[in-house]
């Protein structure tokens, strides 16, 4: 059957995982670097939107300035979660537990499809 031959070559429909390969990063002079101490994640049927910003607390008033939006496919979002989880685990094993600052100062995190951008 010709289709089985195609499946075997592409890996589609099989339980075989593709061989792990690494990505070679190239340095760029015009890379955007920013600091973010707050984020919001919005979801839709086709993508995840991560809003990165800087939060300011002045007395009882809390405000956040949006600095950047990153849109990810669901597959990329899942990969990001996997990598961040592993990196955070490694970081905490070296330096101790990271305190969730939003929880500590009483900021309610709002996320999901109903979150307003």
C-alpha cells in the first residue's frame, strides 16, 4: 500500500518519535529586550496570547503597562510550558523556591477567553 510507505517516511500515523534535534540560535543586533514583571494569558480557538507588561503599585492603586504581546499556536504554548517548568525546577533547586509576587501582594490573575485585552 503506497500510503503506508508515506506514513513510514513522514512518521504520521506511527508511534515513533522524531529524532531530537537542536536549534542553532543566531545573535541579532536588533533583538528586542524588555523587562516584564506581570503577564496575562488569553486563549482563543487557534492561539494563545501572552501579554507582557510592567506593574506599578502605588499605595492601594495597581496599574500595568502593556509592553509586548506574543501570540503562540497551542503546540508552541505547550512546548513553552514544558520548557519553563523544567527551567523553573532547575532554578529552584539551585537558588530556592520562587515566591509568586502577584499572590503575595493580592493581585487577582485574570486569564482565559473572557479576559479583556
